[in-house]
C-alpha cells in the first residue's frame, strides 16, 4: 500500500512522523493510494482542501485536542486499520 503522510506542525505530530517514517515510505500525493493525515480536525480540513485535487481517500489520525473527524493515533497495524475503515 502506497501512503502519503501529511503532518501538522505540532510537536506530537513530529514525533508521530518520525515513528511512521521508520516503518513506511512516504510517497508523493500523486503516487500514493491513500493520504494519511496526522493532526487535528482543522489540519484534516486544510489537508482535504490542499490535497483533495489528487482524488485519493483520506485517513485521519488525531494528534490534536478533540479529533471529532479523526481516528485514534495508533502505530500498530496501520494498513489493516485502513483496509477495515469505512468510507464516509
């Protein structure tokens, strides 16, 4: 699975970025099969606006405060979780 990771500028997101990049290659958005957004709800909305032109599915993982639009941040079995997720 080819994944593009989009990261917010918060410290927790940078820590998450380092952990994900140890396990996954970060493809360019136009070559990726899915875009994984790490940040808060606001960053998800920004990412949808900025990267929506690539017409790829998005999967959000919360590193912000509330995360109403996001999934829980978890490094284990990311590909399985993406495959099991529902499209909304």
